[in-house]
């Protein structure tokens, strides 16, 4: 919601320049770490914790999570490389951005943020799979931090992050609904394709 309001109030580069004013070593390390949870490595770690950290794994949940993650990757990369390939990243426009060590500054394929799409897909599936209210509040904050990390690291504009978040939520909702209604039997622990 805050992202949509900011999109209305500010021009495209304002949030990038605003975030750029607050660089320090702590935030550099924090956001560089948080951004990995929008990458494949973040999902691998989370997936391993999910599978080996619980005594009873829910196969339907794991299958839905895996498929929605792959769908998130497919949709965001198709948008970036085919539909909106001419959308430039902040470093294309701003040569004097504060750089974070170890972060490659890309120039193209900005729209939408794939990290944010992946993070929101992941946390939305997790939220659908638990009845714990505190988790429903904590997960969107975490996914939003992944999106904020993409702006802080100079990789994306706010519009890229907001659209990535919306895409991620819709991909998760579609995946959850599709596998719940059409592919999987009523038994939540068994996957059936026939």
C-alpha cells in the first residue's frame, strides 16, 4: 500500500536517490543479505529448513511452493527479457549512486523486480499454509524488505518492486488455487495427477 502511495507522490528516480542517501556499512550488509532471499539460494535454504525442520512435511504445500517459485521465475524473466527489455535500471540513469561491494550494477532488464516477485510468491504461499496470525503480519514485512533491498542496492526503481510484489501475490494465489482445486486430491499429504 505504501509503495502505491509513493508511486503516486514521487517520480521514478526519487526513491532510488532517497535510499542512496542512507548508505552505511550496517545497511549495506543487511540489505545485501536480505536480497539473497529473493534469489535461488534463499529458496534453497528456506526449502531445506522447511523439509528437514519439520517432522511432518506437507507434500501438497511443498509441491505448490516449488511450482509457484518456478512460475514466478518464468513470468518475471519473460517480462524482463521479452516484454520490457528496454526498461533500464537506476545505474543507467545515475552514474554517482553509492555502490555496495560485491553487488554487480546491471544496466538493463529492470521491470519487474524478479527478487521481489519471488519473495512475495514465496511468502504468500507460506501465509496461505498457516493459520498463525503473527506469521501473516511478519511475512509481508520480510518480503517488503527484499523489495527495499533492491532499491537500496541500486538495482530497481520503486515501480519495478511494486509490480514485482503484485505479480508475486497473484502468482501465489493462482498456484495455490490451481493446485488446491484442480490437480490435487482432497488428501493434503498425497499428490495425485491421475
